[in-house]
């Protein structure tokens, strides 16, 4: 049985940075950022944590490959390709939609890391959680370890709880993160105690009256999902967002990505301006990485 190598990412690079806030804007609130973007250029942020137990499972079972799902711009697909290669596993990516003539930067990177890319119709892709479809894939690709889209599921949540080990214990009143599948959000809730509010900012439409999977009844009232910040939907972008991301970088030297963390920090500043947080709140934003996604923007859109 092979073990997962220790050094796939560099966890000790995850600093906690302070964002300067003006008194008039923030009352006595403080804002810190857990820089998970720094643990690896590609296997960054929450993706590593969500993949970890799937990779471990594959090695423990003697499987020699992993298979997962994503769109052409998926951070998860690229992270899976790179992490699998470092773990000595092969990887297969089931990609939504027709094979494009030109690969997106994400697909180029995934293919470059040795991932076998399989393009399927949207109809087929939508069966990604259907046991019969998964059985077909298992038979066809020699029984790989199946990782659900986005690294969702129990092993993904379990990995995400470990992010809380990198935080100053007991210090924060509010944790804030971007939400795709909600696996990261669920992990932050499971990894913390009653004293922490955990706020998720969905970057897609359709999260009204939604709570992440795996949240115990007793934890529900400390989870908030604020749905007003998707800016039109997944990967939708505008000048206001780019201006914010550039200004934020000038002020903090923290780069953000336009799909997730740009919208997260935009929302935090908006909430601070609106006095959403009680006085003297101590906020921790999770920088969940994803910077490789900015490669799809035209040059000079961002200053970093
Ligand atoms: C995938 C991703 C997320 C979303 O994480 P979920 O666990 O799916 O909610 C957030 N931020 C970044 C940068 C991501 O790449």
C-alpha cells in the first residue's frame, strides 16, 4: 500500500495576513485573510483539502487512477490532475461539453499534467452523480477512484475541516468563504465551535434557502448564506469587480481570482460598509486560491 506523499503542497506557506481597514468604514472590526492560495500555484486553496482523502483512499485501495468531473474552466479539474500526478496516480477528467478546438488554459494545464480528458455532452454530464452512469465509467476506465464534481462528498468535507487547524484557535467571531458546491463551507462549520459564525458567499445563482450538505441541526443557526453577490452568475464578471480586485491588490498585495475570491472580498467590504457585523467583530476570510483561473482573462485586465 502506498501512502500519500507529505509534500504535495506546502501548508507552511499559508500565512495569515491583516487587511488594513479604515475606522470610519469598519467600526472596530478587524479583517484577516488565511492565504490558502500560497500553498501551491495550482493545487491551491480549498482544492487540496477536498482532494486529500480521495487520493488517500485511492492509494489505500490500490487503485491506480482517479476520475473526476468539471467544466472547461474548472480549478478542481486542474488541481486533480496535478495532485494525482504528484501522488503517483493517473487521472481522468470528464469534461462538460464538446471538445473545443482550442483548449482553455485550465484544460491545457490539466492535459499537460497527464490527465486524460474525456468530453461528454451536457446531458451525459448531468448524470455525473447517477450510480448507473458512474458504474459505466468505472467499468470503462478500469475502476478508478471516483471523485464527485468539485471534490464534494464526505471525504471532501472531512478534508476541508482541516483548514480550521491553520487558524488561531478561538480568535475569530466570523469566518467567511466563497461557495461553489458548499463543501468548503460545510468543512468550516464542522471544524469550528458554536462561537464562530460562518458566512458563505455563493458565486452562482440559485442558492436561496440553501444550506450546505452535512450541517448538523445544532449548527444551522450559525451558518449564513448571503446570496446577493454572484454578479450575474458563475464566472460572470464586470468592470466594477476588476476595479475592486485591482484596488484590493494595491492596498494589500493579495491577488484574488474573478470567479470566487474577488466576489468574496467584494462582498466583505460591502458588508462592512453596511455595518453588517457587530462592533469589534474579528473576521477571517478564507482565500481559497483559484488564481490560475485568471489566465482566461485578456492580458492587462488585472494589475497582478
Ligand atoms: C472551487 C473553489 C471554491 C468553492 O469551493 P466549494 O467547496 O465547492 O464550495 C471556492 N474558491 C475557489 C478559489 C475555488 O476554486
